[in-house]
């Protein structure tokens, strides 16, 4: 029967609709040790703060990550939140001013506001090594070994007890820390979207 495929689709749809919702009020005991993995993807928007920064750095950045909550929610006001420690990979593909790439990792610190139910705003920041092929391609940087330092804010929205959507923006800075010359530095904004999953 041609319409027989409808029944499995309806059953699957009903199953998705009945996924357990995320709890709007979470007890503090559920936070310490909570681990999550995720990935965010964004387009790089150049930011030139100094005359030595002539390149318009455009491209795409992908950041897979892992994090673990270190504290239960702190305080009982709107700013109540949990502190987490994490690490993420940095996969950077440059399209302008020339084709180039960067691969690295950054430890990070996250403060997640916990008093808004399913919506969880956060601020975060991190930094670490970035291996690139910038030398001879990007005029501001005279070495292939660089550092990526960044900070930003965003929000997750819990779709279920496990899965969440993620969106936000970061300011990122690439530099070799003065180990080579030139070292003009590169800056970019990274608006991003992503998804995360709570492991346990």
C-alpha cells in the first residue's frame, strides 16, 4: 500500500513530541560534575583595531568542545550561575586575503546563568596554541605558530533534558606573542550557531 510509510512517520513524530522536556527548575545537586559536548560554527568578520592590521580576515571557524561544571549555581538572584571548565578544538579556514588555515586547541572558562529556565545565557573565554600556514601568506603574522585568544557571550536553549541549541558571538585575536616578526595581530568577530548534548 502506497500510504503505508505514513504510519512509521506518524509514530516517530509522536515519539519526538513526547521527548522529556528539560526541567525549568533544576536543583543545585544536578550541576557539579555535569559534562557536555558540543560544536559551534560561524563566519569570521574582520576587525581592524590598529594601522598594522591591514588584512580583512574572512573565513569559517568550527569549534568542537567538551566541558564539565565545577560548581552548583551560585547565589539566588538573576545573576545566579554555575562555573564550568572546558577545552575545545579550533579549526579555522581562511578565504581572504588568501587561502590559509589554523588548527589548535584552547582551554576555556564558562559562567552559565541558571535562573532563566530553559534559556541559559553565558559568558566564556579561553586561549591556546594555533598551528597555521600564515607565514608568507598573511602579512601581519611572520610565523606559522600562533596563539588564539578569545572571549564572548551567548545562550543555550534546552530542547530536551539532553539536547540544546547554542548561539552567540565571540571576539578573537590571533598573535604569535612576539616570538617572530612581524606580529601585527589579527582580530575577528565570530557570530556562531551550534548544538550541544549533556553526557551525564
